[in-house]
C-alpha cells in the first residue's frame, strides 16, 4: 500500500461531527503534519478530544496559527476542508 502524501496543514472549517471525523481520520493516517479546526462554537471541544492540534474561532486567525505551526519555509502545502452546513458558505467565502 502506498504511503499517503503528507501536507503541512489541514484546515477544517466546521468542527462538528463531520469535521471532527475528517480530522480524526487524517491524524490517524498521518496525512497532515498539523490539523487546525475553525469553528466559533465547537472548536474547543474538538480540540480537547485530540482531533485538532489548534483551534480558531474565525478564518482571520489562520495566518497567525499557520505561522506558529510551520518552520520558516518558502512554501508549504495547506489544504482546506469545509465541513459546515451549506447555509454558512456565504459567510465563509
């Protein structure tokens, strides 16, 4: 079986059941070096369960969190998963 590609940071927007499940699977398979959850309501709970390495209440905090987690490299791979209800997409984008 081929090893999965490793990305530097996976950002999961929406840390409820679906987002936390995705984060758990990514961490179990070591697909991402760091998993950051963004959710104004449930991120702290998901962080306490070990699903995420860091949490934020908004996307605006993402650059700061990534800078804290990553070495000073010229490039890094970041993937973003939107795991929130469709009616929140307008606010997210």
